[in-house]
C-alpha cells in the first residue's frame, strides 16, 4: 500500500483547490452518495447554517462550489453541514520548551482514505496551512498568527445536526489568532459528532476542547488527547483503538519535566502511539509537528524520513510513502533517481 504525499500553495481558490478536488472528489462523492442523497432543502439548510454559525464562510463556500463545477452533491459536501458519520483515530499532544509550543499529532486511519496533501492557502487573506481533510477542510494545521489546531475522534457514536469537524478546524484557523479566540469559536459552532481539539498558540498557551453534539463544549488543560473524552464511553471502539492505553502512555511521557521535543516525536513514531494495523483501518498515516512560535511544519514517518517547511514558504513537493505491517517508509518512485543519503546514511527529504 502506497500513498503519494504532496504539498501545494495558493493565495485564492484556484488551481491548487481544483487539483485537490479532482483527486479527492471521486472517493468522497462515493462516500456521500452511499450514505446520503442531496435534496434542494439540504442546500437551503446548509446555507442557512453557514449564515448563522459561520457567516464569514458563506461567500467563500460559494467560491468553492463555483470552482468545483457548481455540482449539487459537491456543494452539499463542501458545506460540511450534517454530513454522514466520520471517525478518525488519532493521538495528539502539546509540549512547551525553549522554542515555544510544539503541537504533535498522529493521524491514524486506512492510508487509502487520506488525501495526503499539505495545503497552504490565503483564501481570506490569512495564511493557513494544514493537512487536507474533505477537500477544503483540515485535520490539523496552523495559521500566520501563530495558532495551531489538531483533532481526534472523541469516541462517542452520537450524531446530530452540526458541521463536520474538518470545516470547523479550518474556520478556527481562518478566524482566530490565539487560544482564547479558538476556544470561543469551538464553543459557538455546532459539531455533528464528538471530537477532541487541541489548540496551541505562539505565546505558549494551549487547551484541549471536547466538542459534542449533545452537550456543551468542555475546555480542559489536558496537554494531550486520544479517542475518548470523559472516560471511554464507547467500549467497543475504545478496545479497538486502545484509546486508554495511548492516553496513559502520553500522560506518563508528559509527566516527565525533562522530556524533550525529540523524545516526544520519537515516541509518536513508535508503539503504542504509532500503529501498523493498516489492514484493520487503524494505521499511522503521518506524524505532523507544528511550531507556532517558529512558524514551522513537519511531516514524519516511521523510518525517520521527514519533510520540513516554514509557513511562509511552502513549496510544491511529492513524497511516496509505503505502508505495511512493519510501519511506514519513504520509497523511490519508479523512474526517479536514487534518494541521496544524508550524513547519517539515511535518505534526505525529497524537495530539500
């Protein structure tokens, strides 16, 4: 199983979004079609929901829809209003050191369901970059104000009218500059399922917010999250995902005042935080590291290869990554020159 990771950048909705849509829509349209049939009333409700809860996004949504062909099904999908149920099993944590806060996360799912794209945009004037989830949504990301956000599934099957969490992550990054603003946005915008969002800003402030469709958002100072909120509330999923075991491991790691960023990243690349159960739909697809104060973003894989960017200079790159029962590793694309060796004998990142 292989996945081609790419990075793209644009200042307004244009070619990069078209590329992401062309790659992602066939799979997402099948996903939506088998679970939901779009009706005119759905689009009306979606517009009214955007106008009420994210008024700044109504015009942007219209631009997305026009760029993606004015298709009714695509318009409903891009609104993220009351979508089908969506689960993603992840771990995330915050560590503050001399370089400011580090927000690190593992994205755990079937690699074939991930869009594998780091997208940098200036769609509303603010620079926002993160890993694409649902074409215009984000699973994690950072903005030029020094705010970083990451999500995990909250471990509860209940759903209700609300927005899909990838759009909420983008909304937070487009509209907020620090943790207090992010917390207020997460309290205000309804989520259609339960998720855990860890936010950190350049000042070193951070919070983890538990959002749910059936209870108010819960704001905590817990510096990590896995796949439960107030204890394990969905036992079957809890056992499958080992959410409590991963949570206990993170709590133990972060209780050590001498823990370094390098040590935390190494822990995220190994068990129990990293998973190789790709055949079960629960494998670590990538590890993302955001440094809000420094403005840097990194993606890493289990063989030690990585890509590093600065937020204000994200260029177009590609890296082919293979996944199997031993983990994730970068591979040489067919017909490409050999990967150059780094000083330690390992391959250096494609693109520099």
